[in-house]
C-alpha cells in the first residue's frame, strides 16, 4: 500500500505547474475572454512541446504512454491555472480514442502535432465547452453508457454561444448537424473508459480550481484590514476557510484513487469515478462561495481576477455529471437504486 | 502508487477476521456502566491473551510489531466484526503513544504491559471546571514534597470512565508563577492513592460514563512524571495529536457504520425516499473519503513525516461524519428512532465528537492558522 504520487509523477506535475505559472497567468485567461482562439493556440503550442497532447496515447502510436495516475495530477494543475483550453477533452478523453481506431490516424497525427483541439458534446449538446475553438467534436450517446461514438467537424457542427465563462468558448451543436457523422470504431469498454476519464479529469480540474480559489482567498484575508486588523484574524472568516480546506483535502484523494481504478481496470471504477466527481464538484462550489464571501465586494467585480476562477467552477462543476447525478451512480453501485 | 495490500498483510487480515468471528462477544452492556465496564474489561483481557489488544506494539509488551498498515487492517476487521468499543482506548491509543515517545525505559516497562493486559485502566485528566477547550488554563497544581516526590491538588472533570478506571494521566501546574502553557507538567496518578476522590455522574445517554476526580494533597513519586518537569504542554500535544487523528478514530469504525447504514436502507426497501437515499450515499461517500485521506496520511507517516496540525482535519471530518451517519440512520428508522437502540445510542455518542479532543471550533482555528497561515487572534 502506498497512496502518494511517485517522484517521477511529482516531477512531471511540478514541471507543468511551473510552465503554467509562467505561460498561463490570469492575464492570459483574461485575454481568452476576448480572443479565446488566439490564447488557446499559443498556450497549446507550448504544452504540446512538452508532450501533453499525446500524454495518454500509447508510445507505439507516438504518445508518452502515461497512465491516468500520471495525467490526472496534470489536469489538477490545468484547473489550478484555469487553463482556457480543452486539455481534458483533447489529451485525456479524445486522444486515446483516436489512437484505438486506425481510421482516425490522420486526426491523431494532427492532434499529436498540436494542430487539433477536441470538444465533447455530452448531454444533448446544449452547451459544448470549447466548441467554438475546437476542430473536432466528440458526440456521446448517453453518458453513463460511454462516450464518443461520432466525430464531427466543429466548424460546421457548432454555433458559438455565450457562456458565463467566456474563456470556455462554448458552442451549441446544430441539430441536425449539417455534416456527416463519422462513427469511431470502438468497443463498449473503450467508450465507457473514455467517459470515466472525462469524469475523473474534470474532477481533478475542479480540485485544482478550488486550490487556487482557496490560496488566493487565504492570501487576501491576511492583507485586507478592517477594524484595524486583518480580516483573516476573525474566527468567522477562519472557519469559512477551514471548511474550504476540509472539502478539498477529502476530495483530492478520491480523485487520485479513481485514477488508480482506471489504470487497474478495477470493477469499482464507475463508482470510484462518480464519487470523485461528486466530492470535487461540491468542494469546488463550496470554495468558490467561500472565496467570494471572504473577499467581499472586490470579488463581485470583473476587474479583479477572482471571477475568472469562480466562473470556471460554476461553468464546469455540472459537466461530466453534477454532484447529485454522480451520487445517483453511487447509489446504483451500492444497490440502493435500480439502474 | 499501489493501493493493494501485500500477501502478508492479506494473511494478517484473514487471521484477524477468523479470530474475531470466533470470539467477538455479543450483548454486552454499555461500557460506561459499572457492570458493562467489567464485561468489557473481560473482553479486553481475551484480546490481550490472543495478542490482538495492541497489535502495533512490540512483542515484549504484548503486541505483534504490526505495521501501521496492519493496524489499519485490524481496525477495519474489528469494527466489521461488530466488536465492542475499546474501554482501554484512552490508555492504548492516547497515553501509550506518548509513553513510547517520552517515557523512560523503566516507565515503558512498568506502564505498557499492564496497560495492554487491561490490568491498569487509564483515564484522561485534561478537563477541569475552568479549563475545557482552553487546556492551558489548567489550575490543578503540583508542589515538591521535601521528603521526595510531588503533592497534587486540584479537580478534573468530564473524565470519561473515571469512576471505573484505576489510573489517570493529566496536566498539573508545577510552577505557581507560570501562566498558560508554561510551567505545566504531565503526571501519572493511581486513583487508589490517598487523597483521591472520584464521583461518577451521568452523561447525555444516562450512563455513568463521566466522573469528577478530586485530588487533595495526593503524593506521587518522581517517576510519575512523563517527559520532564515543566514540559507538560509539549508532552500533552503529542497525546492530543493522537486523539484528534488517526489512532483514536481509524476509518474502519466509520466504514463499518456506513455499511450498516446501507444494510438498514436495503432492509427498508421502498420506504427510502430519494432525498434520504441521497443522504445515505453522501454519508457512505464521506466514510470512504475519510478512509482514502488516512491512506495518504499513513503513507506520509511511513515516509517519516508527521501529521502535525493535519490531525485537526481528521478530527473535524470524522466527528461531523459520525453525526451525519447516525442522524441519517435515525431518519431511516422514522418514529421508531426514539427507542433506546444502537443507532440512537450511537447518535448520542457521536454528538460528543465535535466537543471532546478540542472542540471543532478550536480545530477550525488550528486549520486556518497552522495549515493556511491565517493570523492568530
């Protein structure tokens, strides 16, 4: 038994954290609000140079061949920096699927070269995150039953929509799509595995977002003075922040365990992924509320950076299954509810 | 990362499970009554005879030299088997880690084997009428006896099972000029010593589980001090770390309660509303989350780290989880919940969790100040 990242995993994570600290500051996230495509392309080129695009692709197909336990910590870093890119969808969900289907080799090659971003249309395509800047859209048929049966050309299949988080470049899938659907040749198991990767990866991003929101809030309440003292010296404020840390510290291990279950093909992987997402969504939502409250009015502006992270939480906590929906999956796994 | 147990660890689990299945007693009275306490002590002696009382201790003290992982496994199996609460816990889980850390070899040899064998039964003398959350307000005092040793005077209260135990560990002020956490010393006292009066009283659940302990000029020898004169605060912090964290409340206890909750829900069938089902699932998820958190924590300890202020995260989480687990079960039981049954008993016990071992308000202060760096008040 050993429940911690290995030295290699930590080194990889720290490398990505360092790169994103330099290349994806809040100013870049803010720039993505006005020109999401330009911000995404420049950042994606730098991440691709590190091999991130092919992180989860087998080495035989030109990727790094990393396991979920290696990649999930990187997605937490992507969340921490509020990366305005479909890293999860492109590198963790789509890339391994494209690598399974020989007919998708040209797309895979473009993806590995950093020339292809992928969005996922999950639930009737009311909103497709990053659909407005992606090149391809994977369309799912029934979430829990697995993902990604069809690939669409994003340009002709999507119409941009306005998200609360402009950096998400959300689009609406046109119905019926004006282009032909091309099914990927995948087994049921591969589709289900892709769904689990999406769920766990999104949970990791939410934990990362929560960590940034909490760290920024802890720093702010140390500096902000009212009544002649730092507001962080008041117990009411301390207890809010303590609750935020509690929520994150008990969600993060569940996310890492779900990654392990993916790698090992554990029978409990569906339950573990669902539990991770439920905890991560709730933790991130909770921390976002705490962050807003403990900052006070300054956080209720768009001039201050906090909203970039908080809105990402509000935009993404219900994708890949809301907390309630995921608890329903756990209820099924525990025999409390029929599927 | 490796979330599997080795073959040796699995064999350890099988061995523990078999023994517990064959030996766990049923129908004991509450360990917080005189009669029930005696029954529980009998059980503790059987555990000791089979070397299951203190698995992580060295063999020479009655343990098995088990790793922390094996200890976790034993705890899981213990609660899964429905075995009784450990009335020796304040000794084996709270005092013992401190004796291992601060005791002299002579103290360890004198104290630990008798504690493991349930010959000496230890209670914790922390709280005083004027010192609850504010432990540094301890007013009980100790003065040097010119003829040797020390003389203790003061009052301890809310002492769990104090009326049934044989020994007490507690803090006493040895420097009368000192204030707060300076000038305190950690003493070990036999409750049959001259000058000790113990008065039991009822806890919330109606059992005589609490006691007041009055000390009037009680003589103890020099070797009744653990860790040095004036070092009491530092030594006590080692005990509170154990109390808040892993050793007192291992995940097995909550996982077992969560499993029982699921069984209760399954037995109720269609009576379970969607809202209640969601609360059951949340409670189960949280018990599992506590288990995963502790696996990470034990990995850190195995790597030579120390949980430190992180044990406050454990404390808040398990104590509030315990209440949610039991409150959810009571709602499942509906109107029948008021009967004096195991879930209601468990609920009343769980309500103490956010109070003892430092209230959760104090724990949240610690989390904010030590883990997030917020300014001290």
